[in-house]
């Protein structure tokens, strides 16, 4: 009897020892920010007030050259959340749901849910109404909030919507719109000033607007989830600095408008195809008070002021999440990742939108901190893509990688940020019957515009030398002296993303 008791005790002790030795799965705080370009303190832009996003960077790693797969909301977020590229999901616009073409794909959140995580989404993770129930353990929640605070702006926005709806019949009678116009937040080329003002600075509290409410809800959920027996994956989506550039006045007061510098290249890229960047599809021109043609300098400075204030507003909300992680004592076991879904033009190439293959639009912020990092506070110049986020988070959490993924885990870069890595990152953007496929290498951006149904039919090429021309102001693809270089890049481009896989740790 005593022997049996001893045996049971020994077995029980052994199980307890194994349980104690088993590492606890890390929590995931997954922060998405709409239209955020890599213009932050941690990217060397010390004029931007982003102390809380910079906190993540000091505890982790900044990816200086991270690229989205298509510089518009739904395709970018779809690629990130499914780990596949736009040509796989067939999502190139704002209306197609990825389940239509890939009904059985296991999304990032779904994969974590299937592996024992409690997965919740708050705010904008997928685009608009294109959410995905299988991704979440419970339905995604987005609190209601007004777009503007000032009564006159609320009234103007409401009247603009009524006027826009009255003009719908006339617009439908016009010829079919090019694809980029339809997908650019649903705007059409001749439908200007159909919304309220492009910016607002009202003396109101943070929770007046959606992002403030999202932060409050996320903080409350962190407290609840920290008490669960299972690890959590909390996705929090902020909508600013997306247009309109609306934030409480105190964030505007962080900036002196007289010191705000305008884009130095407010002109179209020399020798670029006429469709590479389409000015008339600019989102900003759908807002009240924005002229249909040239935006004067004083207005451009106001717009940039509003964008910067919106960054700082969102940054403050991020700070509330970080503070709560620390208050709960779970910061050290939580992977924190923050990403912007794509870049944005603030006057560069006369643009005030995304919707192109340019560096301004495809390069987006990606910042991550993870428990046990050997070298916190580092940066890397390695070329990474948003399709890499899914496998990277799964890898860091010790989960298997689903076979459908079209990216690679960048986990090795957390320890060795200067490791040899991908030879190129790939983005794309549709224009009418064409698709522009863009390849960003160490030194060049090379874009090939092909027929969407026959990729052997090349309409135009673009080549920008980032050593000599980091702003991509001059297309040198057609210069005779570059013929051999173009041929070399074309061969690399034809190999596609499969031929650019990382060389370290794989």
C-alpha cells in the first residue's frame, strides 16, 4: 500500500515538474494602423511625436524595409491575415471577400484559435464589412463613434452624403470606371467634395472618436483576458491617420505648422508611364474644400499638420495598451507587433493617397517586440513582406506553419538583424486591363506592367535606382545604358517571390 502511494506520488510529482518546465505560450498584442507611413520617431523622424510606438521599438526591432503586397486597404490586410498574395486570394479591390476564392484558407487568427488561443478583434482589422467570423473566438467588435466633433462639420458631412446620393444615377450613366478609381475607397474621378472636411482640431477628449473608444475597449479586454487559463491573441485596429485627419486639438498643439516641411518632389516621376500614379484618384479630393487640381502650399501644410496630429493621437492610444500590459504584469510574456497596412503620399509625386507601386505607398511600418529578445532596440534593413507576418508570429509562438503560406518567418532576424535575407520584396497594383508587378531589391525598384490576362504582354517597365534616386523621381528603365541591368532584373522578376526566399535559417 505504501509502495503504491509512493509510486502515485512520484508520478504526480513528475507530471507537475513537466508542467512547470513547459514554457507558457506568449500572448499576442496585434496592432493595426490605417494609412500609417514609416514617418515615426523610431524611423529617425524625430519631429514626429510617437513616444509610445517608439517604446515598442526600444524593446524590440524596427523593420525599415517592410513592404505590403498591394497598397490599398483590403488587399493588403487580406494578404497579411491569410499569409497569401493578392493573386492567390483574387482580392485586388475593396469589395471582394477572400473566402469567395479561398473558402477554406486558415487565417492568422484562426490558426492561433485552433492552437488553443483566445482570439479577439477590436476595431479595423479587415476592411470595413469584410470581416471573417472564423478568424475570431468571439465576434469582432467595433464601437460606434462620430467622424467629426464640431457641429458644423457633422452637418456638412451629412449634407454632403445626401448630395452624393442624389448624384448616383448620373454617375452610373457614365462609362465604366477604371479599376483603381472604383477601389480607391469607392470614389470616382469626377466626384469631388462628396464628404465632410479633410481635417478637424476640436478640443474634445480622446474617447470622442473611434480610436479612443477602441483603446478603452481593448484595455478592458486585456484585463479580462489576462485572467484566462489560455493565452490570448488580441487584434486592435486603429483608423487614424486615415482621412479625414481628425484628432483632438491637444495633438495638433504638439506641432508648429511653420516648421512642417512640404514634399520636395511634388511632381510626377520623369519618364514614368502615365498610369503609374494617377492624380485624379486621390482620396483627399473627395473631402470638402479640397480643389480638384493643384493643392496650394498653405493647404498642403494644413493637411500634413492634420496627418501628424492623427499619428500622435493613435500613438497615445497605443500607449494605453502598453500601460495596461505593464500594470497587469504580462508585458514580459507578450509579443507586441504594430504595422501600418500600407504607406501614403503627402504631396510626393503630387499625390495625396496610396494606390500605386511607389516606395511611398508600398513601404510601411513594422515594429515588433518579443519576450527574450537578445538585442532589443535594434533595426534591420532586411527586405521583409507583410505575408511574412503570419509565419513569423506562428514561429515565435511555437506553432506549426500551415502549408498554404506564401511568406517566410523572419524570426531569425530578431537575433541576427544583419543576416542575409530575401533578395526582393514584391507588391502589385491594378490599372484597368493592366497589372503592375513591382520588385524591390537591395538597390532598385523594378516594376513591370503586363496585360492582366496575358503576363507575356509587357506594356511598360519602371526602374528606380535607390542609391542615386531614393525618392523615385526618374524612371531609368528606357535609358540605353541600363539595357543590361533591365534584362538582369527582368530575369530576377520572372522568378517571382519563390526565387527570392531568405537564405538564413531556411
